[in-house]
């Protein structure tokens, strides 16, 4: 028998004033004239009580990753996975051999400069586990700082890359909570 008087769990956000910090799996938002559904949620721990979130999002015709970091300033980017060889055919081997990437890279005929590097931990919040994975990440920006390339090393030989756009908070709108 179910209890009709059971108290419903209150959401951890104000449904009348949703922000990017409230995003979670199942949420929907508008960006670039498309509606995007948050399919998975990831958390990063960069140490010193510095955390960021990333969301696997799907618009129906494309899948991307929205990175949200609020350290007083909202830092946003929307990226897609790319092949390392599209940056440089030997980049993977260079990172594994030298234990670090170059200070500058070229991607799609544009020059990018290393701006941030960090060691941290990653957790897939969509899974029923509290396991964290170690990672190293390097962020490159173009001259205008409106495009980003990220290189992430998960272990000695597992390195991947993503590329996309740096976003402004106002570009994401109509945030709706999941069902």
C-alpha cells in the first residue's frame, strides 16, 4: 500500500530562477537555436575546494559536452570530441614521451596557445559509484579566446582531445528541470 501523505522530496534549486549551476541529468536548455537535453553529468575536483561540472548534452542531431565552472566568474565551453591526429599526427606520442604537450598547437588552420594546465579527479555522477579517476588536462585558446581545444590524459597512454567554443552565460536560456 502506498502512502498518500508521504512528503515529496523538495528540489535543490529554485524552479522559478534556474541557472547553469542548477543543471543536472534530464534538464533541457536552449542554445544556438536548438533544445539540448542533459544526458549525463560529470564532476571534476581540481583541489583546494575547486570543482567544475561537465554535461553530455544531445540536441537530437548532435552530441556535445558543456563545461561549467563557477569560480566567481562563470566559465563555459561547448566542445565535441576530436581525433588527436587532426591537431598533429605525432601529438599523442609527444605527450606520452615528454609527459606534457607543446605550448602551441594548430587546429583547423588556426593557432591555439596553452593557457591552463591542471591535475585533478573525474567522477561520472550518472553512475551509482563514488569512484574518481585521475587526469591531467591542458586548455588551449585561439588568439580571440572564443575557441578552445582541450587535451586530457587519463593514464600513461590514454589521451584524448576535444574542441569547441567558449560561451557567454546569456547564450544558454530556457533551462527546464528534468521530469
